[in-house]
């Protein structure tokens, strides 16, 4: 199993033996160590503790768990009608799953005892381990006691299996038994509870709280869930990434299984939020690196729990969308306008109907209806199922990636829903006829009753709550579809480097450019000088116009400090410029000036302490932060991904030749970025930060040139 984050042991893998063949045998099983299957799909559950353990028993009975339940308490005789055992030694056999709801010291003892009788795994509810100052020693003892037995937590609520009615969960929840559905993994138990309380018809198969991930981490849990064919999609609420390589490997397996994932990530690091002296660190920190990781792995990232739920419903019904081309139907011009307006700024489109499609739809609507996409078909056909069926069928037959019917239902407590039945019946029939991927969207989230949403889902229609949430969900699921169309594999992510006891060495610009040039990055011809005589001598081998600037590793933004003089066209101007700058700076850099620039880019590389090396590419120059036109990609990176990133920048039209101007040398740009990526990976053990601003892109055939650079290394102190 992947994802063993604490013990360092090499885990065995599940060998494919059927669960019931193994788990029904007395005295434990021969299931390989650290498989979570017994823990997640148990035939027997032991509970330890008082109030929390009693709640676990109560919840299992409410969910009609069909296996054995063995309460363990030294003083009780029964719990919720079940015989109570005094200790682990009295249990009939090693339980498949255990919930340990006692204090942290006793937790360690119980885990050790369970491991010795070949138990299948345990949820450790207690807190006070690695998350507190005095807990590391106890955490080590917990891992040692677990041995080859998997544990979830500590500081963890546990796991709910709604497929089999097995709940290792000491609290209320809002879920119900399902035959298939989505799995939810969360680093916040309370967020997990909240998600089960949704009333939007999301079918939940599993809820897993990860806790401290002392032994079993995110990737380890995913590896087990990916192999359950009853799971249709996976939703994540996470704060960090314990093991990048393990996560990448399990995502490859998920893609083989066609199992999509969508995530909310919180917890932007202090490093990413702090403002440092370079542009790169102020524009992108660990949070943007996390987004780049999600994109690399094919996980759609969304910003809130609403969109997480809607995305999972869409994935549960239709899987990843093949594209972002949509149609919308509503009986109101207001709803049609809202749909079109909300699409702005999102990667979704409502294409115009072709003449053939226009004619087909026109035949089904009233003569006063103006046919378009989004379509306002008015209320002429309201309550007329056959007329609605004809219009819906015509639109669904147009071949869009998703067809949406905007339909808000009345309040159930004050109104009658019968007048909405013709529209519901008509869209169900239209889906049956055309097979088109379809969603019913309520403009207000509360305007889609759960019973109606469940009925729609059972008929192959995704019920989506809220126009904004629906379009965000479409964008997310289409992003997964696009990721799955890319070739599997690619360069392995190296992950983070081991931290050094660091002292920081900042190179001056001349030193930084010399390093970059050795790595194949083009820089201007020039020299570093410390006197007027040396300046004049250096200029003899250079071609005017020239640039003269201060050369000081401590001076981050030379333009702001008035330490750059450009357009020096002769020796007299050079001497004058030298006097000006030497009066304030002991060392200068003189270079040939690049005059045929198509556009300016900023390129930065940093080492994320969790994710590893990443590169920022965006609009550069003095307005880099103001324009905020940049993207982040993880290293190493393939040319196709680099090209796609560049095409997504607002500055890209300049590279293509804006309004008849010369296009930029995109081939040289890609080659230069790859040289910079290789250089950064070769230096990754010590490289702290690299920034080129600007990287000048010249006309096609002329190349690119790094005209300013910042480079920092970590040195062992």
C-alpha cells in the first residue's frame, strides 16, 4: 500500500483474495499487512470506550450493519443490547475493524494488543499525539504498537461505509445506505459531518476522516477506495500533501479505473502568503503550487464545498465531461440571461446553434420565441408535456457536451409541485430518446427538493443546485476530461528536497547570469566592472546601445532605486552614466541592450517544501505584479504543457503577432524554458529561488534573452 507516512516499513499489497473468503475465517485473516480492506469493509467491529464507543454501536445498528459488534469495557456488561467484553483478550477473534475511543495513553496499549491478535485495523479517536508539543514520543509508541496493523488517525473521527452499513463514527451524520456513490476524504472531521448533512441528493458511499495521518495517509486511503467498483467519484477536503509520489502513483491507478477526483484545498502556507523581496514569491506561493499539482495529477480543484458537492453529483451521473460546450433551456429570459452572464470568466461556452440545429428547434416552439443558446422557450408550452418533450429533444440532439434545463421548483411546505411534473417527465423522456448528458439546474440551491433531485439522478440526469455552482462544476468536470485526454505518464515529480541547515547565498546579477548561461539560457553580452577605466575597456568589445546598472546582490529592484540607465548610444553617454552610478554603487554591470523585443515575461523557480520545484511564467517587466497574468507549473514539464500554459496567458496575442506585428520566437522560448527547468532540477538540492524578469522574447528566429536575474542558493551552515 502506498501512503505509509510514519513507520517507514515496507507494506505488502492486497493479493486479490476475496474479502468474504478471508474475513469469515475465525481468528483473523491472512490478508497482507496494511491493507485497509478489512478496516473499511468489516464483518466484525470492536469498540473501546464509553460515550463515543456507544455512539458507534448505535450508528451501526441504525444503518443495519449485518456483522458482529463487540463492545469492550472493563466495567460494563452490555452496550446497546450487545454483550460487553472486558478486554482484547476476551474477544472471539481479531476484529476486522476497531474504534478506540479512550485516552491517548490507553489507546497505545489497545492498539498493541489488537495488533498481536491479527486485528484488521483501528480508528484512533484520541488527540494529543504529534499535533501537540509532548506528543511525538507517544506517536512513535503508537506506530510501534500498531506494527503491521493499519490505523487511521490519531485525532480522527473514523470512517463511514454507507455501502455495507459499517460505521466507525462516534457522532451524528446525515447519510443513508446506498448501492454505489462517491467517497469523501477529509482532514477535518467536522467538514466530513457537514458534507453528510447536505440535502442535495449526493449519494455518499464512504466518508473517511484522515486525522493526523501518523501511519496511513491520503494516498494509502485512496489506494483502497480506488479498487472498490462501487465508488463512482472521490471528493477531497485536504490541507496538505504528505507524499507526492505516492499520490501520483495512486492517481495513475484511478485514471486506469476511470475514477475522477475533485478537491477543496485549504491551509495556504505562511511561506506562500508572505511577501518576500522577489516578484515571484509575492505572486505565487505554495497555494498556486498546489493548484499546479492538482492539474498535473488530473484532479479538479474547486474553491468551496457547494461546488465540491455539485461536481461530485455531475461526475457520479456522467463522469468527466468530454468538453465545455453547453446548451441551456429555460422558460424565462431572466434565467437565460443569468446563465449566459455567469458563464463569463469561466471556461465554459454556449455556442450558437448551427442553421440545421436552429431549424430543428424552431419547429418545436411558439412562433414568438426567438431561438438561441441559451434558449428562452417562454411559457407557451408550460404544462404541455409533449410540446416540452419536442423542444427538449431537439436541443439535446444538438450534441453539446452537457445540456442543461433551468428549473426551479416551488416550496414543498406551501405550494403544489404537480404543475412541474410535465417538465420533469419531458426531460426524462428526452434523455431516454437522445442519450445526451443532461442536468437540471435550479437557479437557487434551495429550489431543487431532494426527492426530485434523487428521482432525476435515478433517471440519469444530474441535479445541480445553483447556476454559479453548476457552471463551476461543469468547468471542473470538463477539466478532468481534458486531463484524461492527455497521454498517461510523463516525467516523474521529484518531490521536495531534504531541508538544509541553511545560510542564504544571494548572487549578484552578473554571477546569476553566468550561472544561467552555463545552463544554456541566453543572456546579453556584458561584463561586471568596478571602475570607470574598466567600464570603458569593457565597452570596446560591446555593441551599442548599452545598458548600465548597479551590480549588487542586496539590490532587488534596481529600476525602483534609479540604478539602471538604458539607451546608452556612445562613449560619452557611457562615461556620464558611469559617473552617475559609480557615485552610489561600487560595482556596475554593462551589457548590450536588446532592442527588438516582442514581449516581456517573468520566469521564476522556487522549491516548495512539500510539493517540490515549480516554475512561474507570466507577463513580466515592471508591471508583473500589477498585471497578475501568470501561471505555475511543476517541474519537470513537457513541451505540450508549457505551450498550453503560454497560450493561456493574456500576453499570448503579442507572441502570436498582435495586429500585424512580428510574432515572437515561441520555439526559442520553449527551448529556453526547458533549459531553465533542467538547470533548476540539476541545482534543486541547493537552489532556493531563481527569477528572470524580464525574459525578453524577440522576433521569430532571434531567440530569447534573460536581461535581469536573481539567484539564491542554500548553503549548509
